[in-house]
C-alpha cells in the first residue's frame, strides 16, 4: 500500500538551491487555498528548506526594509524583522538569520485584499470587494484613496475585480482589473478577455481586452504584467498602449517578483469545478502549483519548484533579500507570546525549566 506523501511535498530543479543561495535571498509565497505563507530558503547550495506558517486565506505580501505586511481573510498583519533575535529562537536555536514577528493587526473585515505595497510609511492595499485602493488606521476598516473612473460608488460588490498594483517614482503608478465594469461582479461576463491596465495618477486606461491581468510591476523603469489566462509574461509600452510577450507558459500565472536578472513567477493548479477557471485555454496544462525562475537576459525558464500536494493555488511571491534562512512567526505561535522588543533591548521572556519547577512548587 502506497504511503501518503508528507505535507508540502515538492519537486525542484537541482539548480534552484544554488540560485537562491548564490543570490543570498529567500522567496516567500502566499496561498489562500491552504491558508499559508511559505518561506523557501537555501542555506546551502544543495537543498531547499520550507517554512510554512498559518495565515488564514493569505493573499498579498509586501516587504519594505524590515517590515512585512500580509493580507489575510479579515485581517491585515504587520510584521517586523529582528535578525538579532533569530539565533535564540527557542525551538531551533542557531538556525535562522532573520525573524519576522507580528507587531500590529488591522481588523479589516473580509475585504478580499489583494496586492499590498508601502509608499513611504503608508501601507496601501487593493480592496477588491469595494473596487478601490485603501489605506488603514484604527478608526475604520479602510479608507479609500483612489478608485477607477468607471466606478461610480463604493459598494461591497467586487464590481471590476481590481487586483494588482505597481509602484514607481514613490507613488502607485498602475493597477489591474478583470473588467471595466460598474455592477455587481460585472467582470465575470468577459472574464477571459475584459481585463484592463490603468494608470493611477491620470485614471486613464492604458490597455484593454486583457486575459485576466495580474501582478503589474515596474522594474528598472519597465512595466511588466502577467496575463494569467494565457500564461503570458509581458512587457508593456504605456506610451502607445501595446505590449511585447517575454515568455508564454502553459500555466495560470499570478504573483511575480524580480531580483537581479531573475524573475520569480508563481503558477497555480486550476480548479476545474470553478466557473472562473474551468474554461480557460490553459486549464488542462495548469495542474500543479509552483514557482518558475526566469532568467531575463535569455527570456527562459532556468529553474522551478512544483508542489505534489498541500498547495494548489498561489497568489503572491516576494523576495526577501540578504537572508538565506529567515523565520516567521504568526499569532498562533506560542513563541510569539515570549518575544519582547523594546528600547532597552530585545528579549525572549521565557523561563528555563528549573525556574518553572520552582514557580510550580510555590503554587502548590
């Protein structure tokens, strides 16, 4: 009898650990289907290490300096990296070179937050349910800062499936949506070909008739975009409203990050029982989730990781530079209750076994 595979079983190309190790970086992926954020690291050039953590319906992830934000089902979590505390992590001392720990949670309600980005000290999110860009404070679930010109009012109706956000010149430059529609779930009628790329400062539509656009990004002054329904990675020319295909894959791609000359692009296993996905042209090919490594000078896939189980759908991927084995804690972690950082120093406020025995003896 065949034994079931361990959770998060994956197959990766032999060069993937070498790539990550030589770049001295880690990639993080979010999967709303599994409710996880997963760190993929290579502390040596021979092996990939995975670190999954629970974040319910995790979607957008962003990193700015030592701050990380994660959009979850009804919360927006802010974490802070304290590398100096990582070596003393109680469960696995002398293992990690970074430690992302929860510092703040906004209780937003179920806004279906997608892409996140910091602009300066302000954190912005694509609020898909209300078809707008939002920021957050302790007064309301969200504050709208921008909405597409064709959206006439804010309502919890997912009118255009606003999803992606690109930053350039210290401002939000572009967003993607699956439709130019202004009614309840109106984007679904032309979901395969009604997508748009919008220039936020002018609120002008740069491209129309796109095949499920996601993950707009501006890298080195160039605008990149994923056409998920066609498996295409494209470079956009905003001046004349055209794009050039960099690479066509057989997968439903969503989630993209660049580091050096490498693009990390995530792909998902399509749900054949879903009305949104089952009739896509690439549905038969996109049967596993994973991450591709693309070498931009050659415009070719040079490495990959594929999941055999546990992860079917990936939303986002980011690069954590400078760390080959970072750790991350969530609110469920017992260790999270012991970590204390302060202006007086940083501490693991945990007692050793001998002191715990003395306290227990005193209680008796």
